[in-house]
């Protein structure tokens, strides 16, 4: 279906509007100034070097990466069987609504609720507490994507494997998992990025000795207004683009959502 010039121009304006802040951030990241200024008075790579020399930000980045990896693994471990049960009608119809209910709530409300729920158990500013907190907001996305992927896979293949004598576990491992692999890869990528970027939940659950990169950046900007934040933001944008492009090249967005 071909689009007219008006629709093309409107779409172009939309892309320009959405991407213009990114262009400004990229330009500021190469600034030679000691403070945020646009356009910069000079150009330099000094702030990229400053990121590599900032031990606090690097430690928080390692924490966020490890936390996101743990949350991604748990989200897939819990979300995939739950999505399969929902897609195959093994659970009540309202189960999908319950599993994705956190998507309806502001993260501020979820963060406050987690703080009140986890504090009596001494889980604030601990790894288990952070993992549980991030899992609450990441798991609904995994369940939603995996349910969509499994709903569009062939149930007949599972039935045929079972009819040939395969156990339910072997059917799940040898038939269901390969069919759902594109959705699982997309879910893993999205879960990792969501956990790595989560700020509000982390603000409620971190402590002075355990902090994540978004929280450390938030604290950094409270005391400084230099282009280091822009340089780090550009680096994170590049990492995100690499992940998205990798998922697209490996499985494609059409297969990712389980559509043939």
C-alpha cells in the first residue's frame, strides 16, 4: 500500500520530533565545555574519558548489568511456563490479566508498595530485594510477549509429538521451546533493557552500598551539570541499538511476535 506525500511528510516530522533530543544529547556529549551548553563552544572526547575514569558510575554499571541478567533469567524461567499455560488454556481466563496487572499501575505506586512489603523482611538494599522489585515490572512484558508468540504456534505439532509417545516435558523442550525461541529472544532482550534502565523502583530499594546506574546518574545530576551524563547516555543508546539490531537480524520483529 502506497502512502501519499502528506502522510510521508507527517511521518518525517514525527521522526524528527522524536529524534531531535537524541541529536542534542550526542552533540553535547562531544562538548569541550565544563557545563551543559548547546551548541557547544568547542569539541572534545574528554567526557567519554571521564566516564571511564569514574569508578562510582562503572561500579553501578556493573551492578545494573548483573542485576538485569539475573532478572532476565528469572523472568524467562517463570514467564515462559506461565505464558504456555495461558496460551494453551490450562489456566483460568483471568490469569493473563493478573499476570500483566503491574502494567496498569504507576511505577511510583509499585515502588512504594515494594518498600513497605520488603522492609519487614530486611530486603531493602539487598540483591534479593532488587531482583524481586525489578521482576515485578519486567515479568508482565515477558508473559505478554511469550503468550502472543505461543498463541500463534502450531498446537498440532505438540499433539503429534505427544501421540508418538513423547512425555509432556520432552514435548515442551523439543517442540514448544524451538517454536517459541524468537519470542523468548525478544523477551530476554526487552527484559534486560527494562531492568537495566529501571529508575523509580530502584530509588525505593537501593542503599548507600548497593546502587544501580540510573540511580547513580540521578544522584550525579543533583550535584553536577557537566556533559558526562550526555556521554554516558550516548554509550547506553549505542548498546540499546546493538541489542535491538541483533534481535532484528537474528529473528526479525515479525517472527519475534509469533506471526508467520
